[in-house]
């Protein structure tokens, strides 16, 4: 149990708001897509096209926001700021130890 009060735990996850916005955009885009179904009810082609375009745009924007949040949370950790370029050049090459070729 953490003895610190709730207010001193920090500001929270910075990716929570974009993730919630992405889920909201997916929900609204899906709802709009179900309301603009041409196979359910005939409608004017212009309104159907606008509805499908708007719902597609909302779905794509929601997916992009969620993908960015997932990549932020589950992505590769950044290298140390003082290590230079941040490449894997400082990682030693694997050796034959543990491969069963030792005699």
C-alpha cells in the first residue's frame, strides 16, 4: 500500500486522453456508418456519400490516435540521452557461450 496521498501520485498517463478521444472517434464513426447504410434505406447518393466519407474519416482518425497511443505505451524504449545517436552500435555481438559448442 502506498502511503502517499492520491494528489501526490503525479499527473497521470499522458496517453489516456488521446486514447479516449480515439475510442470516441471510432464509436461516432461506427455509429455514423450504421446510420448511412444504403442497403437498409434508399437515400440520396450525395447524403450517402457524405455520410460514408465522414464516417470513414472518423474511423481512420480514431485508428490513428489509438495506434499512436499503443506505440507510445508498447514501443521500444528510448535510448539514454547521453549515449549519442541511440543506435545499437554499443551492444556487444552475441558470443558462442551457451550455444552448446563449448568443449
